[in-house]
C-alpha cells in the first residue's frame, strides 16, 4: 500500500504504540499511552489520533474491545524514519567479541558462534550464511579412511572453510593408493575454485597413470555428484538456538510453533533467501508481508553483509515482527563488522 503522510502528533503516537506493544506484547490503549508518555493531550485526543492511524493502515484492532497493534507498514515507517539511535555498552561489545572469537578461526566456527551469540543477546533466532563455496579457492584435499571401503574427503578452502564428503569404494582400498591419489588430487586441483573443480574434475584426471586406477576412476566417474554435495548451499546456513525465539508469546500456540520449526528445518530455502541478501551492502530489513513467501509473513529478517577477502555472506536474526528494532539493527551491524575483522 502507498504510505500516507503523517502529522507530527501521529508520528509520536505511532512511535508510542510500537514501543508499548514491543515491550508488553499487548495491544496499546489510549489511557495506557497517556499515562506512559507525556503527550500533553487527553486520552480522547490520543484515541482519535489512533483512529486516524488505523484508517491510514498503520494500526489495527486484534479484536473489537482491544487497543491497537502496529501493522507491518507501521514497522516499516518506524524503521525508516522514526527509529531512535541505539547504543549498547562496552561490556556488551566485549562479551560479543569474546564469544565470537573464542574457539577456533575456521569460517564455519566463527559464523556458528556469531549466530548463537547474536540470537542470545537479541532474544531472536540468530542466522548466518557462509560465503559461496563454489567461488572459494581449494587449498588442499585430504582423504581419510573410515573403513576398508569408505573414505572421508576433506576439502579445505582458502580462508579456513572446510567441507567433508563421504565416498564409497567398490572394494578394499590400500593405504598406498589413498596416499597416491591424495597427492595427485592436490597437485591438479589446488588453487582452483570448487566450481572449477566440479566442472573439470573428470578431464583433469583422465590421463593419469598412477597405480590406484580404481580409486581415481571413482573421482572421474562420480566427481560431479561428489562435488554437488560439497557445494550444497544448505551446508552454508548456521542457526542459533530456536528455543530462545520459542519463548516469545508469538510462538505460544502449537500452529505458530510448527511454522517456526518448519522454517528452521528448510535449510535450502533459508540459504536461498539469505543468498539474495548477500550482495546488498549495509543492513537489509524485511518485515512481515514484505517477504515474497507466505511462510515468512509473520517474521522480520534483519541481516548485514560481512566479507572474507573477495567473498561475502550475511549474518543476522529472524524474529517476529514485534521486535526491538533499534537494538537488533545495532547489534547485527556491529556483529557483521566483528565477523569481517575476525575473518580478515
């Protein structure tokens, strides 16, 4: 819908309704606002202003006798033109930095800790999307025996990312063959992007004369499938604890909880949604029905881009549209910069 210009009083009342509803999760009434905010006008005047805001599409009645609740359009106006500046303490900054930086420097570890920490501090569901692995440069390949006829292929990319793939052989594999094929794979594939490896693996290995022909043939014949697994975008999505979000009143019903669980279980879908945002600099905020998919119409998604060399991804939170936008936006922005600094 087209946004309707607001008067100064309407803007003040709208901000008060949003702040009250975010704090209490209960519809805001005119008497409540008159007591809580020093508007200098009567509850009747506030009630009339709220009626005007409802007519313009910024507030609605959840039921006949209730106060008003902000619409998605109201949150958009609030975020774009009313939102007060938010600062958080040095102690909060230090705690966030310590939590994200402790526990190893691999990309996945940093992003997982960032999503978890951001979720706890904001009381929303922290989310992170790793940089596109198909554009990552392969640093080395390791073949690790799991059984006589099964291997674990460990792909390490520049910047600290790791992917693992299981490969089944057609019989027992000698240790000498594993060592020989490992050397050959590193010799011919290191320095290529994983996309290049996937698309040209068969050609790069066809003329080999090593003794481990059977193991080489597995990579020649099944290389594309093997690397499809490695490049599966669902592997790039890291989530915080959904239990934090589940404690919010919006998820008290069984139906709303099912929607939340379904969202966390569709990693491919989340990867697609987040990947579209990874090319946008700054903070991206999508509120309720602004999402293209009805599955997200009850959620707000706040993300910010981080960088790993020439690659990038996003870090942020998913929560109900009733959200402490000033705090969340500040923390997401700060966390994205922390992640960039750590990965650099």
